[in-house]
């Protein structure tokens, strides 16, 4: 193949398969992950084909689909197989978190994270006010379980150890809420990150942050999933963020249960 044609081929390939599909890791299928809540919903595995996008396949129900699969749009690309309910109404406003959580009945703000479900619930006096999928620690870098508390926040936090793939840019951990520091001095945060459909972090708890993905990966063009920002603002309210690191006294309790699949 001559060089001009080779160059044209590469350009066309990147148009058809944008940069967000390129990764140093083999893409895993959400279909291979089993959650306790799966037993209550009939679903089948469907492979996303060339030229297909979640929004085009499911219209205004695409958010329910990505929540059910615990995946973001940057990872729901051709070649990936996802769970598709036989009846889309079964996952309308999908959440496996309990609508009422008794241990939180006396807490103005309480965060429950179920690793078995890969989901987080935000509670006010025991009642669920919103929930979101998460990406917890991968095997070998498990997220700690137990009772914790938010002790610090930083809306523009960045990793001091890890970088965006194939760059020297520290990995963004925007809308960060620190909930634990290990005996070895390792800090664990709830923060925005990629949500690929399976546990993938180094121990932190990641939430949707399409605002960050657009900035660093140029995808999606119109960010809509901003659960990390929503949780961050809910925790801080009525305090306004100034973009700096701050410690918190008596921050919301955080309870982490279960085992990652």
C-alpha cells in the first residue's frame, strides 16, 4: 500500500472508529459480569455492531441501558457485548439500591456503596435520593469495605501515581471525595473517572464524568452523565466549591459492603 493511501486509510479509520475505542487493555464484556439484581430482570446479550451507538439503538432509553450495564458511552463501542432487557420498561430509572436504608435513618447525608452491585446510593434520613453505577477496585487493588466518612474534597483532584494512557498527564480524579487513608498512607477517593462496565480502578470508587472524558478523550461530544459532580455538590451543599483541596469535619458517613464481581 502506497503511503498516500495508507495515510488516507488511517484517517478514515479514525473517523469510523474514534480515538475513544483505542485502549491498551482488552475490552471486557458487561455480559460476563453477574450482579444480584440481574436475577429479577430477563435480558439477553447483544453485540454492538459497526456504526451503532447506544443513543441510536435505544433512543431516549439509552441512559437506562448504560446504568444497567454499569458502563459509559466511551466504552459502549462496536465489538462490545451488553445486556439488553427483553422489556426496556423493566430497567426504567434503573437502580438496585434499596429505596430505604434503615442504618441511615438518623443521617442527613449517608453514602452506601454496594460492591456486589457496583452501585452507589445517596441517602437522606434513610431515604434514597439518587444512585449511580460505579467502577470499584479491580482484582488485586480491591476497594476497602467497612465504615468510613468523607474527610476531604477537591473538585480538581489529580492522581499522583497514574497517568492518562500514553500521556504524561496525571489521571484526573475530578469531584473527588476522600473517604479513607490506609495505614500505608494510601488515600481512597470517590471521584469521576471512566466507567467501563466492570471493576477497573486501583481501589478508588469511580463515577460517571463525561465532562472529563470530553476534555481529555474528545468523547462524547455532548456530556450528559455527570453523577460524580452531582454527588460532590450534594455532599458539599450549601458550601460552594472554590476548586481547592479542603478537609471536612463530620462529613457524610460512607458504608461499603459486598464483594466486587
